[in-house]
């Protein structure tokens, strides 16, 4: 489980750096500057627990699985943002200025992103399992 936690933490960091870099490009910054936070590593690592969910909902329709993942990701994002705000005095991401923000911790307009991310996670999880079986 620790290896998978480290894998998901690293994968999350990589995806976030690419995502924020592409965001820079869309804002006209050809420097493609990107960022993440050290706090994000353990948060992304929590995806290891989505493996349990994936096994339980594997037979659900794709749209139902996507909605479940989206809801879980929102719940983790909100609760970890809130917890970090309490522990360190600030949430590393602050969506307060966005129209679809919920207390600055989540952006509801990210729903399609989290929906798709959850379904992508299934593919990553299945590949990990397949590789483990081969060894």
C-alpha cells in the first residue's frame, strides 16, 4: 500500500504541474510556469483508497462511477483544504474569487475534470494491478 501511496502522490504532482503549466499557456504566458504544493503529495497519495471504491463499483455504469469519483474527490479536496486551513492557517489553493467556489476550498466548475479524473484513475489502477500480476 505504501508503494501505491507514493506512486499516486507522485502521479498527482506530475499531473498538477502539467495542468497548471497548460493553464499558464491558456493565459498567454509562454513560460508555461506551473506549480504545486508539498501538501499535495499526501493528498494525491490518498487515491490509494479509491482502489477499494473502484473494486466495489466496477460493475456500475460509467456515468455512475464518474459521479461517485467526482463526489469523493470533491469531499477530499474540501476536507483537506479545510483541515490545512485550520492546521497551517491557510489553504494552499484558494478559490475564493471564483464564481463557483464553495468556501474557497473547491470549485464546482471542476466537476467535469474530477469526473474524468476518476474514470482515468480506473485505467491507472487496472494497469497497476495487471503489472503486479505479471510479476
